[in-house]
């Protein structure tokens, strides 16, 4: 599924597509847990509100520069 196909889906369809993807990493920002997944044609961030136990939004992208917040948190052994 490419970026444009993903963006045409409704919230429930996006969630189903993400569950079929591969989880890569997560981080926290602005009180939300942001999980990063890769689908066949794009990366997708899932924005989850723990307090409300609810998915708030999705953000799909192909620009690898947007992976920087996840790489900054990674700890690679030297």
C-alpha cells in the first residue's frame, strides 16, 4: 500500500492497514505514544493517547528525514 492509498482510508481502515505492517519503534511526545510502522510503500506513525486509550491520528510519509526522532532515541552498541 502506498502513501496515497493509505491517506484515502478512514480511521478504522488505517488501523487495520497498520496492524498488517511491521512495527519499527516508538517514542513519546506531547503526552502521546507515537508508534512507527512500515508498510510496503510508506512509513506510518500511529498517535496513541494512553489516558483515553484511543488512537488519535495517523501520519503517513515517505521522507526518510522524518525518521530522525526515532534514530535519536536508538541506542546502538559501538
